[in-house]
C-alpha cells in the first residue's frame, strides 16, 4: 500500500505541470502573445461582452469576448480552459472535465 502511494506521489511530482497554471504560448505558433487559463467560469456577461474565470489556484482572471459563439452552450460554474491574448480577449474556449488541483504537500516523517 505504501509503495503504491509513494509511486503515485512520484508520478504527480515528476509529471507535467498542472493545467491550472498559466502557460505562455509563443507568438510564432498563434500569431500573437497568449496564455491558457484553466478554471471555473465565474462570470459570463454577454451584454457587456466580458467574463471572469477563477483558476484552480484561486486567482480571478477577467477577459473580454469578441466572438460570443466561443461560449455557446457554456454557463457559469463550468470548468473551462480559455486562451486569452495579450489584450485580454478570449480567443479560444475548451471545456474541461476535471479541475487540476495543486499537489498536496508531503508529510514530514517522524523520527
């Protein structure tokens, strides 16, 4: 049992960074500077063409909406990943299934 837990922790600690972190994307691949933010859709106001996402790490990120079709079928409370350009505009929206949570701290062994 202990070996399985240690193995799982090793995979979690050595694996790729969680999606909840903001990832920079090179401007060459998208034609503009952008970042991907993953979290819960906290606010979506089509009359003001804007919204907010609360990341899995608790930060709130505001964005503007240029293409309302990107948010068709989505509602507040859903877990999403949004690509946001350097002007704060949502340029791509992807629904996600499970939130990425921070890796828990390991307990300090008692001597």
